[in-house]
C-alpha cells in the first residue's frame, strides 16, 4: 500500500451504533470475535463508534448518542479491546467518510437499497411508513464507506449485517470496474461459529436482541438486574406444571444455554434438556442454572467496566487519539479514490 499508512497486516474494521449500552447479542455476535482477532498480531483492528449512523434514526436525540458514546467505549474496554492494539475511533470525527459516501451513492440505485432485507425489517420495526429519513435509507452505503476507507478485509459482525457486507462488496466491484482501478478491497464478513449466536434473540423471544427494542441483557447490568431479567425470560408457554413435558425449541432459556455454555457444561445442559422434554424439571431451576453461567461470564466484565468508568477523561483521550490515527488512514484512501476518479484536480 502506498502513502503514509503502510502495513502488511490484515485489516479488520467493525463498529457499533451509540444508541445505548452494548448487550449480550453484541458480545456473542461480534465483540468476542474482535477480541480474538486482536490477540493475533497479524491483524490490525479499527473499531468505530458509528455516531453518524446512529443519528440517521435519532436526529432529534443527539444527547442520547453523546451519552452512549461513552457507554459503548466503556463496554469495549470492559470486554478486553485494548487501545494499544486496536484503534478505537468516532465516525463523525472523520468527515472524509461522508465524502466517500457521496461518490458511492452514485453507484447504487434506489431499487437496490429497497432490496436490503435488514433495512426493510428495521423500517417496519420503527414504523416509518412513507417517511423514512433519507440518511437512514442510505446507511448501508455509508457503512460501505466505513469499511472500504480502511481497505478492511475482515469485518466481524452478526448475521443481520450480511446484506451490508454483500452491498459493500458490490460497491467495491462497481467502483473498481467503473474507474478501472484496484484501489478498493472487497471485504469478507466474519460471523460467529455458533449458529445460535449469529442472531441472538431478545428476552421476549420474538426478535433479535437489540438496543432499540428494549429486550436486552446489557453487559453493564448489575447482578440484581440480571437476575430479574433471566427470571422473566420467555420459555415454553404450555409448560404450566413442573411435571408437564416442556419444549426446548424456541425456548429462550435453552437457546441461551446453547450460546453461553462452555464445553465443560455441555453434558449438564444435555441432561437438563432431556429432563425438561420428559417432564419434571421446572423453569426456575433451569433459569437459576443459566444465571450461574451468565454471571460467570459477566462478573469480570462488570468489574472492569466499573474501574474504567472512574476516569471518563481517559476515555475521551483514547477516542480522540484513535480518531486522529483513523483519519490519517481514511484521508489516504480518499485521495487514492479521487485520483482513480480523475477529480484530484489540484494535487
Ligand atoms: P440498534 O437497535 O440501535 O440498531 P443493535 O442492538 O442492533 O442497535 P448495532 O450497533 O446495530 O446494535 O450492531 C452492532 C453489531 O452487533 C453488529 O455487528 C451486529 O451484527 C451485532 N449485533 C447486534 N445485535 C445482535 C444480536 N442480537 N445477535 C448477534 N449480533 C448482534
Ligand atoms: Mg442494529
């Protein structure tokens, strides 16, 4: 690669919208994969807090975005993202990303945007009807800019992001073909190995766990809140008496056990499944077991989060420094893009 950012490392780009605290869906869908990738010195990670994307459906509530910026950064540090190894940055601090979006928008038709199934579902959930904000409708294009600006090859995300990765790959092919260049790199999505984790359902069991749907267990939840949430989880509505046979399919407690159980727990989980299906095992017992497993995972994260929350000034410093580093990389790509398009008139 030319310019001031030279690396032979594999670039990884990923991020989250600062629309609230991060939840278990983020943890199993993407955060765990990121920490794993960070541990390999062959990878260089960029992790973006996507505040501009969050504003596409929260234009009237910038205060929420501002506050969530810190919540998301604290969650990152708590799960083990290390600012010495991963560049943590804020989208709005890099105006070059929006410029790149302007050029990509001309390569994507409105019909193509309408076909994105994730955006379609989100539009329905938000009840926009005919009044979808333009910024929201085009956010997959902006996401393509975020990924390609770093020439990222790997993007660790949950399954809901598959259409975004596909669309990014199309934009890369279209750009490189249109301007007869190889400036842009086609990324690959990295999804969780465990199928049950790729789209973790919410506590209600209906939809994906999501910040906007208020159906999540947050990494920052204290032990009491966690207990209340687990005890209220959706199980088998027909499992009324303990002795009744119960269903483990679409039963959130068993789904979460499959996701959060470790290899050493599998035997016990299997035994509980059989007992439950046969009858004689009450929901409360299974929930207590799940609670134990979740606390084992979340207790160290909670402790680290509390520690980092003592010094928010340090969070600001980390994000400011990371944003500066990220901007240098994006400016370089943007310059190459404009040269490829023949519009770098004065340089
Ligand atoms: P919002 O409701 O504001 O869109 P969200 O909960 O969907 O928030 P995002 O910030 O949009 O979270 O997603 C960040 C990352 O977390 C993405 O890679 C996404 O695929 C992943 N992710 C989000 N929710 C889940 C989930 N329930 N299961 C697995 N991965 C998830
Ligand atoms: Mg989302």
